[in-house]
């Protein structure tokens, strides 16, 4: 997959050429405006493959039903209680960074 930087002015003048390049080579076209990237064009089949990969990753991602049902704060409070943490704020550095509790 090659890198193809296309100023928006060139895209306006040569849209068919840019699209044909995408179809033939599977390249990605980075569209720039005033020298800054503003959009990306990809071949339709490549786009569909990317969407399918994203959906598969989402499907595999673990769900956190307890936190979703109870609310994140309530779930954290229950977890803290189960772990014997009395005050999350007081022991914040210890649990996040391994800093001595003293």
C-alpha cells in the first residue's frame, strides 16, 4: 500500500484519476487542504474490509456488564470494598503506582 498525498485542488481537477489509482493499486489517498491532512480516501473494498475487522475486534472485546448496569462508580466502590480498600483517594498512589502506603 503506497502513500499518495493529494492536495484538494488536485482532487477537484483530477477526481477520476485519483479514484482510478485507488481502484487499481489499493493505495490510500491522503487529501490535504492548505498543506494539512483533512481526509483519507480508500478503495471501497478496502474500506469494507476495515469495517469488518473493526466489527470483529468489537465482537471479541470483553464487556463490562457489571459496570454498565450498576454505573462505573458503584462498580469501583464494590471492587474497592472486596479488596479491602477503605479510601480510594487516600491509597490512590499505592494502587496505581506501587508507592509505599506509609
